[in-house]
C-alpha cells in the first residue's frame, strides 16, 4: 500500500481534482447565477496548474532534461505561486463575494494585502529556497488567512437562519473542507527537509497524510456540488 501511494499518489491526487472539476462543469448550469460558478472555475484552474506542475516527471531523461541542475528542476516555485499564494488570493476574493458584513470584508482585504507583501519579502529574503523547497512561513500565513475567511463566514451563518439548513449550502462544504485541509497540511511544510529517500518513515507518513487531506478535500467538494441547493446561497 505504501509503495502504491508513493508510486501513484500524484495520479490519485490529479484524479480526485479532475472528478471535482468535471462535476462542477456538469452542474455549472445549476450554479451559473451564483458566486459558486467562480469556485468551479477555480477547480478547473487547480487541474490546469496541477498538470503543468507535473513537468518534473520529464526533467530526468525526458523532454525537459535541459532543466536538470537549474533552479527550475523542481516545481516548488510553481506550487508556491499557484497554490500557496494563488489559492489564498482566490479564497479571499471568493469570500468577499459571499460575505455581507462590510467590516469583515475590509479586514480580509487588508489581511490579503499584508499577506502578499509579507510573502514577497519572505521569498526575496529566503532565495534560493523558493526554488528548492516549500516555505513554512508562507504556509502558516496562508492558513491564518483561510481561518479568518472561514471564521467570518461561520459568524455570519450563526447570525442568520441559514444555520437551520446548513447542509444545503455549498459554501458551508467549502468552508469546512478548506479549514480542515489547511490545518492538516500546514504543519507538513516544517518537515519538508526530511522528505528524502534516507528518511522513508517520513516519506511514507507524508504520503498517507497527503492522500487523506487531498482526497477528502476534493471528494467533499464533489459531494457539496451535488447535494447543495444554489438558491439557498
């Protein structure tokens, strides 16, 4: 099982991402008049940058062999830009769409601006780590932003009658899922130096955690898209 996850885990991750994106496309007509349509666009974006990020499979003895020994040999830089930064920007923008409290929106805008400025400074100060590994401080700051978004969403829900039928809200599924995902995945960034063949115990543990977190997130997104009522949101 461990060997299967290590060998084919990336294919499993891509598979659940595609399932969520395809489900969103199939149900797009249901959500086309709501903010959820942008979430469907985001799912497609995740599949796209995930596919592009797999260029590393062809760096060694492949069509991208010319990248061997360069800063672009690994794809940490790509996922830092597209996920650690890109996903945070999207979710803040998305919650600005669905929240009604103006003070909460202002707080999120300021938090996002500070996050982007801090992340840029961290990247500049830690070069060339940007190309060699994930940057824990950016992951932690991103997790704080996600928790802030989810907090404001739940706070608004508790103050309205939406709490009575929360299970009909796609935004509820999104909020619960991304909160769990970031809480589970963020600590892994601190242990990235141990991700090497010499420490197979950590490699195996990391594989299990990734499989659980990523599969749970995208399968929950899929279920949420299917069972939710867009009129409720």
